[in-house]
């Protein structure tokens, strides 16, 4: 992974979360256009694992191209401007480095409601480090925890009562997505999980 793959943030990585403290949104919350308090909430719907695999490959390829360029900053800006001008945004339309994880969480029957790469490739972002915030069913929590641990990412509670996977760099978020993808058959076999689709 030579080259610039986004800023590396000097933050502690912790996973001090417990199953009993998880919250799930109410029916009214699920109908809200500002789920989790995000005024720019953009629902993914229910992503399929095939889409997750494609998103993983595409997001990694974009970051690889930036890393391998002679001028990563210019390469990123070129990609970003092309994407902004497109009628159909690349990936899921989120910050580069957060799309695959948001997609994987959706496929796992979690509800992602906010993501930010913390300014890994440019300025003007709300968060100080990369993260994806989501609501997590209790039956899926062990897989989410294991994925974060395998990727070297952190896991914390957020203000909305859900969880956030956070990391020092976007590669760790993508790694967490890959870890969920690897266990997709086990995840799909979990019963009693609310299957909520938000369009």
C-alpha cells in the first residue's frame, strides 16, 4: 500500500462497548428525514452482498489510483470534481473511504445514518477522524465487534444511541467492511433481526 492513501489520524483506538447498551430507533425515528440527528441523511435502502463486493473493489481501486499517482492531491481533486459533475455519484455517494463500510453495514441489517472521512483527502469535514455511524441489531453486534477488531478500527457509542466504527485511516474502515463481507453467510443466518428497509 505504497503512496498516499489518505491522512493517518493520531487517535486512540478503543472498543469499550457492550451489547446491553445498544439502542434501536423507534418507528417514528425510522420515518424521520433526519435519522440519528443527521440533517443530510441519505438512506441507502437495503444493500445486497453482491453490491457490497462491488463497492469494496471500486473504493479500493479509487484509493489505489490516488496512491499510485505522482500527485495524490491533484488526483483526488480530479476524481472528486468528476464525481460531483456526474448524474450518478460514484460508490454510494458518501465520503471516499466510508462507502464500503456503510454498504456492508446495510447488508448486515444495520442502519447506517452518517459517515465522514474526517478530511482524509481534503479539508472541510465535520469529524476529526474517519467514521461511520449506525444502529446495530443485537444479533449482529458480535460480527460488527469482530470486524472492527480485525481491521484495527475502533467502536464507540454515538449521540443518537447507536454505534460508530472509527479509525486512524480509511483503509481500516474498508478493512472492517471486508471483514463483514467475509462472514456474510453467517450474518445472513442470524434470525430475529429487524429487517428494516429505508428508502
